[in-house]
C-alpha cells in the first residue's frame, strides 16, 4: 500500500471483561495486543473459530465497546468517542454489518422506514423527495431491483439474502469509508453466500471502501479477501496476503483451520495431531496460547509469548519455530493449502 494513510488503523487493542460473582476481581482476556490497518479498496479477513475474539474486534472498531488499551485512528487521526455527537460523526465514517439479518432489522417497519431513518440521521437536510430518491438508489446499489418491488415490503416478506442486502444498504446510507462485516454470510443459505460476497467486493471497488471481513470460514477468506489475519484465543497468530496464508499456512493453528475447512468449529485432530479444546480466557495458559493443543510445542512455547516473526515477504506467524531462539520447536514442514 506504500505510504498511503490507511482509512482505519488500530494499534495494540486490548479488551478485558471483568467477571466474578461479587467483587469482579477476575478478567476475561478477550483480546490482547491486536493491530490492523484497513486501506481503501481492500478487504482484510479476520479468521478464527468461535470464541477467538473476532466479534470483540468488530465491536471495538465500531466503538460499541471501549478498549481497555490501545488506539484507533481514522485517516491518521486518533479517535476519542465520548459523546453522542462524536459517536454519530464516527458512525458516518464507520458502519457495521451484523451477522443475523433476521435480528438486525425491525420486523414492524418497512424497508422504506428502515432505510429512510438511516438517511434522515446521516443526511438531515434532504427533502422528502430527495430522501425517497436516495432510498431507491441504495436499493439499486445492493441489487434489489426494481426498487419499487422492495421499498414497501416488511422484513418477513424478504429472503435471508434480501434482508442482508437491506442491512448493507442501511450501512451505505451513511456514505462510510469503512465497513465492518461481522460474519455477514454465516446465517444465509449456501446458495446466497457468494452473491453477498460478490456484492461487497463490487461495493469495495465502486465506492473505495475499506472492508474488515470477519469469518470462521478460511476458504471464503481466500476467495474474498486481499489479506488475512488469523486470531486464536484473543491473539494474532498469523497474518499475510490471503493466498499465502491459505495455501502455505505457517502457524500450526492456521494449518489446522485449513485442514478442517469448511467447519472450523469442529476441528479435526488428524491433520497435524492437534488435541484438546481452546483455553479458558479467564485463566489463559502462559506462553503461546496454542501450546496445550500444539504437537510441536517445546518448553519455550509454554513459558514465553511468541512475537510475529517474518516467514516470507509480508507473511508473519507468532510461532517460535520461525525464530532463532534456543529451544525453539522445529519449523513445520510445508503442507498443502485449500484446493484451487
């Protein structure tokens, strides 16, 4: 991306949730030291199994949750959202698409009202006729045509894919720079998923959007995203261009995700000899959080947190095998990636 200032940059994001029956003295380590850059006309995929911290990232970037530590920048300017006015200005630039189109639309309102309310909030000076014209334009942008066939329908009269397109149109009403798409196709029929991904790709190109695509399906990340970040138990374990990460995975966890596609929530133990379950985030293991499940783990993995080490140009993995540290595990042999 050269010296281009990213549309959004997050540095060192950390989120701890206090827990406990009485004094709330314990913390859930939901996310630690997460950093990402989102550039215009680019899709970055955030991949991991359930509970890895993906949705926490989306809520932090959307300012739904405050970070425990770390910073967020828009166009190089640090963001500090403390008031409703600041949040509204932020939402004009950053919009979120939620996982469940059945729950994210109010069932008692028509598409006209749902989109019209978003238009009124972000473009309050438009007249009634201009507002209607913009609603119709938004429907056409998300390929719900003719707009007249959808504008007065209720959500229950639409298919799941059509509802998700209305949700996307509602986000576009703000004319944002950044879209945070949190599992946007996981609740849809398989036949509809490709259409939504193609729509988001087209919007990325036509509107110059920066898109964070959150998914547990690493195969769709290869198809849709320019770059991929793999998250495990709240920490980044691998990052790089999507083709490299999915075809030549470096971290043992990424190798397991690739081998277990398309259902990473039921990771098989055959591929790399992995075992066990994800760790408790209230009392996470010391060192590398994947070490209790990793067949390559050595003592250094159990004691020290690995940093992101270069594997190749633009490709990094948080694994001691890719460092020259004494006692590091043997670098894993190359394995096949996802099919062509």
